[in-house]
C-alpha cells in the first residue's frame, strides 16, 4: 500500500497515512529520503494508535538526527521507531566495498529474531526455527566500514557545508527568486545528512543535458514512481493516484555533494545552472 509524499520533504505525508491503514496492515515503513528524517512524531502516533510498528528505511540517512519533542533530545535516524534499516552500498554516506547493511532495534525479542533470520533462521548449524536468509555482513565489508566509520562525522559536516554553499550561491545567482530552481527543504528540529542534494527545477531534462555537456555530474533518482512500475502493476494503481510523487519524479535533479567537493567545483556547477536559465 503506497501513500503520497509531502511536496517539500519528498518523504511520506503523515496526513495521508491514516486512510491507508487497514486490517491487514502489518507496519508503517517511512523512507528518510535523500538524508532527511520523515515526520516520525505523527507516524509513531499513528502506529501506536493502530497497534502496528514503525520500521524506518534509513538507508540514505545514517547520521541524520531529529528531536521528537519527547524530552530525549536529538536522536539518530533509525532509532526513532521500532527498528531502523541502514545501507552500506558504496554510494551511501558510509559505504563499504560492496553491498551490505544493518538493522538496529532496542527491542530484545526482535533483535534475537533478526539475528536468526540473518543466518538461515537458526541458532545451531543445520537446525532452522524460521525460513531465513544468508544475510551476514561479509568480514571484508566490516573491515572497510570499521576504517571509514571514524571519518563519518567529518564527512557529514563537509556535506552540510557544501549544501550551505549551494544554497547561498544559487540564491545569490537569482535563479531562486525567479522561480526556476527550488532549494532542498530543511525541516525544523532535525538535521539533513545530504546523501543527495536534490533540487526541484524547471525544464529538468534540458538542464541535465546542459550540465552534462559541461562535464558536470547530475542524476535523477527515481524517475518512475513505484506505483507506476511494471512490477507493481498488479496493485491496480494508475497515473494520477499520487500526484505529488509524480510531480517530483518529473522535476527533481541531484547535484554533486560528496565531502571532497571543492568550492571551485561548486562555483562551476552554479555558474552552469545560471547560464542555462539566462540563455
């Protein structure tokens, strides 16, 4: 069951979730898209009211924080619901040498079951309590991650600094005031980890061609929304069912934001965007 997004944050719109919960709903699965937490306060309330857990997809948000206003202060993405799921894919803020991931929870029973599921569903070799998987993190990946983990905070600060610089220079260029470009939204009481720096822009595909012609990397994440993917056609969704999602898929573009990005490189990016809209 899909639910439309909030147009500002690109995350699950909690105002639309209640109507989507039914007797067969097993969990709520918000995605902290692009590195900013979804509205976990209202989502946790909805889950509690319906008696179902909230499982966070924090694959793009490792290190992002949010204050739920419950007196516990800032908490990390992935620790705001019953469980949180992280990705160590090489392109993530903390990436391994290949595929990998992690699930965290403070529920002891769930943690124990997850430990079993990750190794064929059993505690003892060849004895299986559940149908599980071979989902152990390779030792090589763990070794790479252990070396990189101490640098994560510094990399996160560098990404944030790069995002601030983009915000400032794009604003100074005038493309924001003229409505050609909309900056990433940053919600209150939370930090944005900027796994991606994603703008909403006019004439997106033409802008992509222009940037590429200047040797500037850019990407469109999720050009086709889930409800229109062939693999979910059996669910019966059609175009127009989730207008905010469809609109975002048509006008978002992500710019380079990696920690080592230099000011000179960002100046080139902003200059190329300004050149495109003024030509």
